């Protein structure tokens, strides 16, 4: 008798948990920009997303007013371009602008996600597929004291 009552309680709890999960709204990533069919969202660790293939990781440095350009060839069939610009020194400010073959997105700043941490991580997606061709990522030394080192990574999914 006790075992049967315990099993009823477990089933009731399971039904409540499943019901809440079905009714609760899904949590979505913070949308930063929507333009020309592209949706730009922020992600915590963009290069750990499932199905993500890392294309390049580079380490450089720049000074106030300098721009560095990174080129990424995007073949057809991909729906997301993921970038990670990390300099880790919030006192210095870098910006990131992405130029796809059919659109210019940004510039994006450290404060775009509401947290000043010396990092800009973006997922640029388009349901109909990314424009194939060369994508350019421009990293600009917005406000840099001396020289600032940084890493830049790009990935496709």
C-alpha cells in the first residue's frame, strides 16, 4: 500500500514538472540587431555551440585608431556566422563591424550585451542561409591606451 501511494506521488510530480516545462516560454538569446534578414544575437561561448566548426583563431594587437581586417570565406549551405573578439581589458574599447556580401552589420561594442568585460561574442544567423562569399570582420581600436592585444575567432554552423 505504501509503495503504491509513493508511486502515485512520483507520477503526480512528474506530470506537474512536464506540464510546467510545456507551458513555460523558451528562453531566447538577446537580439542585438535585425537587418536584411540577418538576426544578430549575443551568446556566452559562441565557439562551443553544437555543430560549430571553428575556422580561425588569431592573436594580434592594435593601437588607438587602428583597424585590423579578418577575411572569412563562407560557402553556401551555412545559416550562422559566429565571432568572438576577446581583449579582456575593459578599460580599452574595441569595436567590431561585420561586412557580409549583402549587408553591413554593426559596429558592435563591448557594451552591446550590457556587460563591460572586454569581449564581443556574436551569432549572425539567417534562416534562408548566409550569403556565400567573403565576409570581412573589422576590429577597430575605438579607445586604446598604448597597444591592446586581442584574439579573434570565427566559426560557421
